[in-house]
């Protein structure tokens, strides 16, 4: 039996998992527990696209050339600077008879595991992409392992919309789980104090979903932190947070002051959803003793978070945002369907892309 | 009132907390809420010392020169490559009348906040240090803020021994908290299955304390993972784990196989205490669904952890090891006093330094 986590596809260095590998085997022939996808579109991770865009000064041709080079060299799309990838959309071309994913040929799916570990071949030179958006039309193939995660795209939603939601569906799922735990603990203790939640980057994709998820999970008061006036207006209009404040998340004093003023107290749960470095200290400082910070940005520095909390003598639990939580796809798509504010933000973002 | 977190000591860049600052103000005059310590000894963070040692090929003079240069340039000891620092031991020289730390002049203390945020001046050129050990005899001064943490050194223990324990006292405290929660949850559910714990780097300082703490917190079966035979023998002799196994923590398949074989099942709680990069995937793979990984190594990559768990479709909670947990100093010193195995490992390590 071939490895459920794809060890047999690792070319170099040996013995590591596909995500850590420098180069993957992209051959189209599948093992009995694999699935081959005919790719339609890649959705690059926001941090990765931003790095490429800044590096090449927004020159779409240069960005496209680098993405093609990365994929050709490594057999996967993994930005060597940010370490991040993204996800893809496509159609099941062949499902091995022992694949546990339950997919059938012809189904349209989104992969919910990162491109950083997905064998990928591009056959059209990304000719349909101008290099100026995270959404990359693409012809080629990709391979899923037994222990991958893929969601069949719902028929009632625009596939691009579904893809944008599924790309970040771990954030609302984990926010929901953590907030629910605080709500339950407070109920057990007969504690009437509402659970407070701050989402840094609340107008973004993962941020708006996290806000909606926190409220559904029973958060009593929520604040969305945004960096610019346009995002403030958009998030206020969406009605997803009890308060919306402007602050530079890289400025610890400004961030913690903004959050504490808006909530009346520090946050029980702070969710960091902005793809800029240097938000760790502000997030810790904005969080109550006994609270939790969920880091969902790939720009998070492990050392800055660990040493920052220690240096502030802050008794906070800090979570590495895990993109996989069981039921995450259904939860996020449910929020998109049930929360017009979420849907509006996503549609506006797609229209602007 | 001057800032409790030391903002007034940040010289550049403005608006960041001391840990993120490039350079701190080291003036010896203290504000009413500060404390000045006469420094006796620095204890460099293991990852930092290793990086310096490897960089300079073990040349003690070159290592000393670089440490002196870092401290003189930055006004604090923060390794620019690893981002980490260490801690110090000294005597309270002057305590501001508004300092909440409860320290008195003449008391011998260890600082429990990182050197990366502690204003520090060295006045003896580190003349007493050969550059070949993490323990650095040192004359000079350091400043503590209102929201710092310092422990008065216990009279019954060798100060070097106390310092070595206090340096890593966050690890056993957090391991204890997490294991206790699993034990309590299982009791509530009437679930007889023992809580299983794996400590990667179990023979090291934080690792041996974490093993002892996990057992005291009610872990039913524990395994210590070590990289070499000498450590295996030392940890077996210490009697701190139910099983001791040899494995390369950077090899995900080897690590997870070793842990699962030793415990009979994957670990409910995996604690990573080894200062080498690339242990994230193995730790995730060694942990049961619904389990928790505590990353206590400064060599941890946030992106590798986040993407690794997602790529493995692993429903694990991943914690950034916070060096501050209330009561951490007392808990760790209590383990040192009460567990001869812990004390033996620490004394052997100090003797070898």
C-alpha cells in the first residue's frame, strides 16, 4: 500500500513529508489510494501572492514566470520565501479504488490541503493569468493522497466564491471551537460576563468568517480591527461585529488600546487574521489573562509570540491556527449562506480581484 | 508613570515593545516602577548558544566577541539569527518604590523574562567566560520593568542549579496544565483510557521537567524520545518516563512510529523540547486526533506546524509554548526537589558544562 500521507511522492530530501520536501514526484499515474484532479484554477495564499507581487513590483509577467518556475522546479506550488501555497479547484479525473476520500470521476472539487504538499503540473504556461490576482486560471493535473481533504463544490454557489471560502475555512471552525469552550466554561461557572472576541483583520476573508463564527458560537461582544477607513466602512456595513475599530496591528500599544476600548475589557479570544509580520505582541497585549490568541496568519513568528507573551508575563494560551478542523468546510459554507454580511464581503472582494 | 512593559526604554524603532526593539536604553537610573539588578551570570538560550557556537566553529574568543558586540549594539542579549536570548542571575541593587515585583535590595534573584527584552550592560568584557558554555559569568547591570517576572533564588539549592531550572520552568508548568485538562476530561467522561504523553527531547532540561510534570499531573503512560544512546541511558536511569526510545525527531515517520510503538497508541499530548528545526511534522504525526502538541523549541517554524497539520488532516491543537504560566517557578523547583531523577539529570548537565 502506498503511503496515506504521500511519502512515496517525495523525491528530495528523502524521509520528509511532502510539505517539507524540496521536490515532489508529479507523475500522473495514480496509486490505488490516490486521486488525480484535472486542475481549473489555483488560489494562491495571500501572503505568498503579496510577497511575489512586492518582489516584482506588480509586474504580472514576472510574477507568472516565477510561479511557473516554482511549480516546474518543485513539483508543487510553495513560495520559497513565505513557505505557503494556497489551494486549487478542479474536476476529479480518476479516483483510485482504495481512496478513502469518497470522490467520483467528474465531480468538481476544491482541495482543502495546501498546495505546498500537492503534486502539481501546469500544462498551459498559465496563459490565462495576468499575474495580478491570487486567482490563477490553470490547466494541468494534481494528485491527492489518501489522507488529503477535498470538498465537492456546492451546486448553489459560484465556484470562485466557494473556493475563496474553503481556502480559509479552518479559521471560523477553530474560532468557533475556542469561543464555544469559553462560553460553556462560563455557563458551568454561573459567570454572566459575556465572552469577548477580537478579530484582527476582521474585514478580510478569514477575519469576517471568524467574526460570524464567534457570534454564532455565543460570543457576547465582538470587535473587528481593520487598518484602513474603507475596510471599516465595509465591515460596519456588513454588520458582523459589535464594534469596528481602526488600528495598526503592528503597533502593540495602539492595537491593545483599540481592542480594550471597544470591548470595555481585554478580549477573551483574539484571532489574528492579517498577513503582515509583527502582530504577535499587540495580540497578546489585547488579550485577557486566561484568554486565548489564535494565530491564523502565515506571517506569524513563533519566537516573537513565545518570547512576547513571556516578556509581558501574559498568561494567555497561544494556538497555531490549524487549517484542518473536522466539519470546517460545511461550517464555513453555512456561514456564507446564512450571513449576508459575509457573503457581501466575499463578493465585493472577488469583484475587485 | 513609566510604562509597565518598558516602552520608555525602547530607542528604535519607536512604538514597539522591548522584545521587538532593535535597541534599548540601558541607563542605570531607574524609574519608580523599575528594578536594577547587579548581574552575576547570564544563561544563554540553548538555540542561541548553539547557533553562535556552530557559526564560529567552537572558537570561544570569537563567540565571546560576538556576544559582547550584540549586547553593546542592542542594549540587550538577543541573537539576531535565532531571535532568542536567555536569562540572568544577580542581586537586587535598587528597587523603585512603586515596583510591584516585591524585591528588596540585596536579594539574589533570577529573571524569568527573556534577555531579549531586558536592558543590559556588561562592564567586564565577559573576561571570566571562555565562550564554550551557555553559562556566562558577567559583571554589569540589568533593568526590570513593572511587568517583569523574577524569582528570589532559594537558599537550599545551588544558584546555578536553580537558574538552569528556572530558565525552562514554563515547559513543565504548561505541560502540567494541559495534561491535567485531559485527565479531568477523561474522568468526567468516565473514560478509563490513560492519558498518554510523549516528550521529544526527554533527557534535556525542559524535557525532563516536562516528563516529571506530566506524570505528576496524572499521565498514565509517558515516553521520552532522545536522539542518542547516551541520553537514552541517562533518561532510563533517571526513571522519569515509562518508556524511552531513540529516534531522529526530524524524521516524521521514525518519530511517530517510535512514539506510537512505545505508547501503544499515538500520544494525547506531545511536548517538543528539542532545539533543532524540522520536528513539527513528526510531532503532529505522533499525536492522536483530538490531542495537543506543545511546541517549546525556539526552532519551531510556525508555517511548518500550521501547514503540516493541515496537510496531514490532523485534528490536533498546537500550542506556542508560553514561557509564563503563573506558579511556574515554584512548580519547577518543586520537581527538582522532589524528583531525584530530575535533579540527577540537571546536576550531570551542569557538571558537563
